[in-house]
C-alpha cells in the first residue's frame, strides 16, 4: 500500500514538473528553430535542423550589452539594498518594543495587497518630481520599496527564532549590539536573506512595466525586457529573436539559483531552532 502511494506521489510530482518545465523547453526549442519551423502551421516539439540565427540577431543588436549591464545593476542593487534594509527593519520590529509596532507590521502586510499596476501612474509622477525619469534610479527605488514588505515579514520569523538567550550571552561576553547584529545574528538569518533575495532578484530582473513606464526617451537606460521589443513588431514579429532573447535573459536567473540553492532550501525550510 505504501509502495503504491509512493508511485502515485512520484507520478504526480513528475507530471507537475513536466507541466512547469514545458514552457521553458518550448522557449529554448523555438530559439534554436529556423524561421520556417517557427512560423509553420504545424508546430513540432523538436527540430532536426537547429540554428543559431536567432541568437546572432540578439547579440548583433547594438545596445544589447548595455541593456544586459543595466539589468545587472538594477537587480544587484535591489537585492543588496532591500536585503540589508529588511534585515535591520526585521530586527527592529522583532527585538524592540515601541509604539505602533503592530500597526507598522499590518501596514507591511497591506502593502503587499496593493496591485503594482494601480501605483504605476502615481509612481511616475513621483519619479518625475524627483528627477529620476530616464534613469536606473526610477527602476531601483520602486523595486526596493515593493520588495521590503515581503522581505521584512519573512525575515521577522528568522530573527524571532534566534533565542534571546544567545543575545544575552553575547552581551555578557562583551559583544556590542553592532557586533552581535553583524557577527552573530546576520549569519543565522542568512538563509532567510537568500530566500528573499531570490524573489527580489526575479522581480527586478524580469520587470517590464516600470521599465516601459519610467524609461521614456533615453534608451541607453533600458533593461533586457525592453530589448525584446526590438524583435516584436505587430505586423512582422520576429519570434525567433524574442525566444532567443528570453533564453538569454533566463540564464542569469538560473546561474543565480545555482549559486544560492543550498541556502535557499534551508531558508525556505525554516529558521534556526532554539
């Protein structure tokens, strides 16, 4: 009976994995297909004549390298800044007792419920008043703001799971608050920071809405999602270029996952135990 249940669970897991991975497979396959097969009325889930023409068009785009570097700057800044701010904020709301603390936590939760689309126009005017339109700052600041509520809520659990006795022992040994914060508490909540950084990275890396709304005239400040528009034309879309560009965009995300996978698993599994 247990063996049959295991087979069923394995079959369901395999089916879910196939459903999730199939769009990624089709994207990569389309990137390697020649133009004739992509536009065929009878699409096939394989190709016998793989081609690199779509990738040549992508890398032959004049500003592609700049777009890639801009995406790295935006995503990297968002991950580092939101992680550090969320760590300090989570420590503050967990370890300190102050007025309106519960109200502040509820506000963090409510902020997650507001659709990004509803705030795009107000954010546009805010970026305009700050003089940040057509700059990478117009992409970095909103993403940091939208990443913080989730990151703070998640890290709050990790900070709370660290025993207060450990903090008291550190103080008795002569450690200052800053030393405890960065040399003891920070390593313990690092798995949670990695888990939140993954969501921050993906959100900033794949962003199209803010890039389209806030980068208006200076295309040198555009990011990779905007580069895909070069290959998409309503009257004659270059689907091979779109798929090849999307494949190239996916590679840094996969590399990031590989680099943080061990800490990500422990971060999603839970915090340290007393």
